[in-house]
């Protein structure tokens, strides 16, 4: 398939700039793969599509305040965006403007933290070591800003709105946005219905937003991201499958985690951790998923390719066309889709 096959025309005004309140009042498109039908609901109605014995698997990664601004002794100011931890206080970062962040350059972040550029990688990213008196994450909370996606231009008043209500494991450069629609009250109602909720951790990298630059989809190289599946979650999935329930992933990150692990372990989800660069596009045979909750993704992105693999290409492209026509809100702070 070609990358251009996944293009759709999206009016700028449909890109959501701010989250809706309350979280679960966003719209929900329910796509039934078997009947090839589309229903228009609200996210709080998702409980009607869940059955006792099903399980939801969500990503509990928490977004780092990963955008920080450092100053050189010359007064030059550089923006660093933390991408991936290399070791202890050493991180791979984006630096802008890059010419001011050459190897050996040192920067301060007020009197809270300082850093030194150790290496400039081939792709232009920097390996940077940070120094601080406090714990690194404590210092980061003081100097960092939330790294909102480039298509969001309005200021976010409440930083917690770019975190899921169940986030706890610090490490992502971007939010697992399908989970932003859940409220504690909705989750409680879901569990009271007999639907269990389990968690995996996948730290989302900024590769999520990198465009596919090759026309032949199969030639695209995915970014690598760290994941962890606890024993409790592996047991829950096994028990759900054994009892005839459905495993429904909350978001593409949870999906990629489960499918990565199953690919490595003969179709089973086991407790483990590692890195994944799995690339799911039409033709992929799913090993775990029975349902998927997701947002509406960028044209020609790896995420719309993944969703097209799960539901069928024509079904998804028709759903996106319908979403544009019905004026759904798109991307991180936008509306949701349930594929069942």
C-alpha cells in the first residue's frame, strides 16, 4: 500500500485545540466491523458497548514536562525536548536552534538544573547529561513545560488535562490520548458492570508525530518505545480469553504493546518488559485485540494505518469521511472512536 492511500482532507477548524469538559462528554463514533455500521454517541455511552466479562487494557504512562529552556553563558537560549532516557540523567533530546547546542555546550535552567551536550547524533538529536541537586524528576517538574503536539497552538490552562486520570508511570513525551476521555466515575461504572480494567506501560515517544516520508508503507521504519506488562495484566487477559470475553485496548499504544508481546511469545501475552518498534498496517493479523478505543488520527500517519489494519481499510476511510462530514473533533483533544 502507498502512504498516500491514507490521506483524507481535514478542515483546519476540526483540529481540537482545547479539551471538552467533562472528559467523557466528547463524542464517540462506534464502528461495528461485522455489520459495517456507524453509530454516533457520547463517550459516556461506551458502557453500553461493553459486556460483563470483557476487559479494557489501558496505558498508565504519565507525560513528562519534557520541554525545557536552557541558557548559555553567552545568553543564547535553546529549547530542549526530552525524547528518551539513555541512562540515569542522560537523555536523547531534540534541541532548537540546533546550531547553539553543539557538542560540549553547557546550559543552565535557572539555579535548579544545568546540562552538557555530550554528543550530536546523525539525525540531529542530542545526547545530553543533566545535573541537579534535587531528584531529576523533581527538578523537571519545576522547570519543564508540557510538550503539546505541534498542531495544538492554544495554551493549556490545566496541565493535568493532558494526562489520563489513571496515569502514574512517568516517562512519555506525549499522552496516550485515547485514555483522556475517561473519568474516575465512568471507570467505576464500567467496573461495576463486570468489566475489568488492566494496565500496561508504554512510554510514548515523539516518533508518534513523525510523518511517514516514504511512499511505500512497508519501507517506513518505526521509532522504538519502552513497554512493560505486569503479571496481573497478563493473567487478566488470559482469564478474559478463556472465559470468552473481549480484550479491548484503550489506544494504539496499548494495542502495540499487547501485539508486540504476543508476536514475541507465540500469540500469548506474558509478563515482560522491553522495547518495541512494531509497525501495524493493513495485512497484519491481530493476535490479542477484540476491540479498540482510539482518537481520530493525522492523515498518512502510522496510527491511521494501524486502525485501518484492525477494522479494514475501506471501513476506516469511510468512517473518517463521515467524521469530517459530521464535524467530529480531531487529534489529541478530539473525539473518540470505538471499533468493535
